[in-house]
C-alpha cells in the first residue's frame, strides 16, 4: 500500500524542501533583528529585502506594495479594516456567498457594526451574475472583496472585470488570492486590483506567514499598530525565517508555474476516471473556469465523512463538504449557495493536487475510490 | 552521513522491550528477531554492544530473555547512539582535547561546533520514553475522535443490509438531514426479535450506531427492546463525540418506529408524532427534545443540538429550545428537589438553592453543627459555619452546591 497520497493541497501544502533549507539559517545563526544598526542586523535586512522582491516578482508588483502578515486571515481582516478606516463615510460592503470564512465572518462582523453587506449569490456552476454585481455597486460601497478562486470547487471569478467595474464607481477592490497563488499567473501590473491577500502555506511555504498587497496609490490604515516595521503598515518584529521561506516559495512557484499544466492533466485524469468508474457522480463547480489542481466530485447517496475515513484507511487524504465534516450540521456553504441537491451535497469530496502529485498516486486513488463508494452505497437506504 | 544497522536495529529492539517488557516480563531475542526480520546472531551482537550501558537484564532458562533495567525515560538516545555508532563527530577540533593545528585561524570551526552541538542537543531531548509514547500514540490513534469500537463497527458493520423476511421496518432521518436509518426486524409470533438488518446513510458514527443497535436487540423481546435508549448504544460504542450523539438517538428512534410498524401503528417515531415542530430545518419536535433532555440529563441548548441536531442549521429555534430546556430543568428540580446543574441562576434562585442544600446537608454537618447563609454577592456566597472543622465542612458544602446548583459558585466563610 502507498504510505500516503496527499490530495488536500487546498487545505495546506507540503513545505518545499528548498524552502525549509532557505529558512534554517534564520533559526540558528542569522537571528539578528533586521532593524538593528550593526552589520549583523543589516545582513538579515538584506535577506528580507530579497524575499520581498521574490514575493513581488510572482505578482508583477513593486516590493513596496508587499506587506508581510501572519496569515491569509490577517491579510483579509486588514483589507477590510483599511478600506473602512480610510473611507469612514462609506457604509456598504460587497462580497460573495461563497467566500472563505476569513472574509465571510469579517463581513458579518462589520454588518453587526452597522454596515450593510451584499453577498452576491452564485448559480449552479458557482458563477456570479455580473449584472447583479453591477446593480449592487454604489458610491456608498467602501470595499468589494471577491476571491480569485474558490477553495472548495476551484471556480475562478472574473476579478479583472469585477475590479474594473468597481473602479468605475470609485470603489476599492480586494481579492483573496490564497488559492490561485502559484497556480496561475496573477499579473498585478495589469490587473486593476487594489488589495490582494496571500497565505504562505497554500504554496509550499509554512503556516504562519501571509502577505497583503496594497497598491501604491491606495490609502492605507494599519490593522496592527506599534513599531515602524513594514513602513509603519504592520507593526511587530518581522517573522524573518518565515518571510524568507515565503520568498523562496514564491520564486519556486514562478519556476514551476509551467508544471501546472501537468497538474491539470493529472486532475482531469482523476476526474474522468472517477466519473467513468462510479455511476451517479457529478463534478461541482465551473469546469471551464477552474484551478488546474482542484476537483470537487459528489457521489450520490453516500456521506462524505464515511468516504474520507475509508480513504484514510488506504492512505488517501482528501476533504469533504458534507455536514459531518463542515463543523456544522449542514453541508458546505459553497455547495448550498450553488444549490447542489442534498443527495449530492453530503457526498462531496474535494481532491486538490500539487506539483508533487504523481501519476502513480492518481492511479492509486482511481483503484480505491470505486470500491469504497460501492461499499457505502450497499449500506445506504437510498438506492436510486 | 549514514547510520549503521547496529543503531537502527538496536533502537527497534529497545522499543520492543519498552513496549512489551512491562512488569518485569522478559522478551525473547528470538521473537524480536523473527518479528522484526533481523538475523538472531546479528541482534545478539547488538545486544552485547549495549551491555556497558547497564540498561538490560538478561534472564536465562526457559521463558528467558531480556528486559529493561532502567525506566525508558532515563535512556537517552544520545547514549545509545554513542554506544552503537561510536563518537558522533569524529572531528579533531571537536575532541575534548582539540588537536587540529588550524584551530585558532579556522573559519569553519564555528560551523562544525554548532552543527555538532545541535545534533547532540536534539538527541539529548529524546529518550526511549519519547519513542515509546510516539509508538503508542500511533497504535492508539484510530480515526479522528472515534473509539476503537466505532471504528470496528464502521469498517465491519454487523447485520448490514435489508432483511428479505422482515415484518417490521422503521425509518428515520432523510437525505436532506445528512443521515438516515432504515431498520428491518423479523419479530417472532412470541414477540421476540429474531433478526435485524439495517441500511444507513451517514457518517461513521451513524453506521456504527446502527450496527451496534442490531447487536443489542437481536434476541430481545419487543418489551425489552422498547427500553433500549440511545445511552445503551453509546455505552456499547465506548462513547461518541458530543456532536455525534444524535446518531445514537437516531438508532433509538428507528427501533421504536419499527416496533410501532409491527404493531400496526403509524411508522413514525412516537415523539415526532405527538409533538409540536420546533426545528424546521431538521424536523425536530418539542416531544423529542424533552425526551433527550430527560433521558440524558441535558442542561444546555448546545447539548440539545448535539443530541437531536435541533437548532444546528439556521439557529432560529434556539430561543425556543432554551425555553423548553428551562421549563424541563425547573420541573426536574421541583420533582426531585435536586435539579441538574444550571449555568446562570438569578440571585434569588441562587439564594433559595443554597439555603435548601444547606438544610439538606445533615450528612456533612455533624450533630450540633450549623451552616447559615450570610450573603449572596453574585457567585460569591458567604456562609457561617458553627463547627470545629470549618474548612473541611466548607469545601464539602461547596462541592455539593457546585454539583447540584451552579458550577461556578464560590463558597466563603464569614462571621
């Protein structure tokens, strides 16, 4: 049996060995505070600058536009905070019904504080109706926050068009790019995006490091106050080893970007193979506009947690949008927003690949899954 | 850097001793060699090499073998490595008396020094106990929060599938709810459950609950089967995670529904039929809620959600559940004089409760002793105790008040 087939890369990724290697000296010998005056500190400062350039390069941004944070959630919180603090007269926010909790719950917080929030619905493919979006935009809108790619289905949103539409109304546009980073080219020199969130651990850097891009001419107010780090935009002594790791991960992502085509082919093979081998299965999301690494498949009349546990027995790591695994008693908010029928929503499994995924691993999954679904369907009272 | 098989096999051998050689039991070298696929002769050499450490005792004769002389937590990996592998860093400049001529000027000495230091420091933090704990954790970690029994019943369910000759079928749950159970029974003319089968849609605990339910009820009379509660299912599974308790309730309800079906009554769970709908998302009635509160001694809305799912989706009915719960708790405390523990009492209720418990505590207060309530200031309750052993009485009274009345109360002694 294979020791482990890790197909949950939208949850977190393996730390690239090159990243660990780049970080190690900053845990041992290069421990100086980068703000210190002596050359020992200056060397660390120099490494930080290089890392900032590496991160900026992945997004075709300026190094000055990069603010290091502790995680994607902090970046999202900061984007809302800054947009609201710099435009106190505006009282409206727009987001989507299928955002990550890091955006949804921040929007809900501001709603309780008296802001009105529009949560754009999606159709059965997970797509946004741009006419509806256009109607929602008003001069009173302080921020639009729309994810670049959905974490559960991989569906891509037309953020370029949406950002332009926001700008026509003089509205700031933020995107949570946590899932797309490193998988598709995001060119901020061209895209009219004002703020963008990134999380290190989704692109083979460790957990505990994030980034917020803030475009040069965009007004900013810090979320975390204190020292002058990050040019006064995010206080707290720099998390040097992790920033170095993020820089390395970004330069590796650039180097390996072309391999995403290979990842996409493996994903397609997995998906086609499962759809052929397992009757009454369907793909959730917009298959024509999707991340190359993500496949969200629903198996009718079986329950996701049971599938995951059986997959775990044969070394396969995946996740599910079923009620039992969503931490609530209802299936995932994304699948519900898409109107996926209950008979399918409870039986959804997300496989998310990475550049480390191999053909042999996909073959292993294709070998194991049909039998598991058959076993559980034999137990289920629902047969059709 | 390659570590020899001496070290690798040696660690495996010692881990086996630590795992199996508890309570002075010896472990035979031959059995370890066989199980681990190591040549017995080679393992003997390794054991011989370990002798100077003084951590092994050998016992001869039949049933002989080796055991650990020292607690696993006292066996440091560093010592094992040095013993089996030789000096970890055979560099001239790191020896106790450095003999490298470049020592004063070498720009790399710091590197070798810090490299060696870090490896040694790491090895010092690891003992045989660390390895033992990790191994045990690995063996004990069944999936997620589930017990071994849940795990076994999920992977190898008993009595799975419908019965061709069933004369009673009970169904609860639905696809929309995320779990459903159809229970099939073959009940004899004498009213004994001869066979049971189930079909379940749901998570591991739902499947395991169904499986264990069939084990419990086969061979039971219908009358006895009606006394089976969700607690029996939970007990047989060695416990369920809190948020999965509703799976056991589903089993109990399906059983009732099947028996009602056999008796020619409407095949819905009794409590669902007679009650008023409270949770619209999951279709849970007040009668069902009251029943789980009573049978399981529930005291919070979250617990009701864990057991019935009610209030777990839109949350609109949570206030209503809280009202039902409050009414039940009130009833419970007036019925028995000792209600379940409540979390937030009003000052008046707290005062009355403490007075009642003090009055009922003649088993704690010996003859001639008395406890009088002096003051209630939020959760700080002051009493005066007339006794030679104020402290002991105070702490026993406090713990009784905490279990019977309110868990955060602080009992103070005052004059």
